[in-house]
C-alpha cells in the first residue's frame, strides 16, 4: 500500500487534475492557480503569500511555456527564499483524458509518473516524512459549530478570526479550512477560538 508522503510546505500547481494527481502521492496543502487566473486573483495570491511566509511554498508547474510564465510571475511577487522550485522533466506524450497532446506536446504534472514526481522533489532537496497527520482535521462542521459559517453572526465572527490570524478577509470557506488545518492541530484551533471569543472580556 502506498503511504502518502508528508510535506510541510504548500505546493502550487496549475490545475485541478494536477492537484488530484498530487493528492494521490503527497499529504500537503495543494493550491491550484487555475492557470493564468492567479494573475488577477487577489484572494489566491494572498493565500499563497500567507503560506510562503509560514512554511514556504513549492512551485510545481508544467514544463511548458505557460507553466514557466506562471512560475516566473510567482517568483516576481514572493520573496525567493520562501520558494522551492520543483521541475518536472520534458516528457512528450498526452494525458489519458485528453484527445490530443498539448500545444508543445509535453506531459503536464497530471500525466507524469508518480515516481518521476517524487524524484523531482528529491532533486529539489525537499525533505519528506511518511508521518501523515492522523489527528482530527478541522472540518466544515467545526466552522459551523464555532459560528464561522451558516449562522447568524458567522460573517462577523469570521472577520474577527481572520483579522486575528492576519489573513485576507475574502477567504472562502474551503480556503479557510485549508489554512486552519495547515496552521493548527485540532486542539490548537479549539484553544485559539476559545482565546479569541471567550477571553475577550477578561484581559
């Protein structure tokens, strides 16, 4: 049985299928740029910068022109000591789900063999462990129970939480969950909520 390898840094990929591929190999926060959409997506960039400043980010884009354009954009906006570049080799072919190869004929991240991807991470000096986090993950239900989604004061509570954590106000619920799970264990999250919302009156 294949054990997911755990990586501390957040990994930036281009698309949904790249993300699905990586999730079958690696236990980490994986953020997709949705191609060039990231250039205009302030929320996504704020999220990427947040991860860059906490554990650092790994950029894993395709090895075609578009992939390098996205990589260079990120390198231009984020301090380079926070970035690790992982490059996949030029392998020609087409992904199973596609009718014809991409414009440049190279396989993207989604089409690359699992072992070649792992090898690319090793070449880039990424350290991984096979300690997959087994403790409770923070879930949507926790956000609901703690008053951050789906309740009367949830938008106000979320604003307080995001401000406390120095995160952008526009975060979607999915992004918020991703960030919380990368920042905290379940216990730490519960303690933080307790601290922000229940100790406010008694400094």
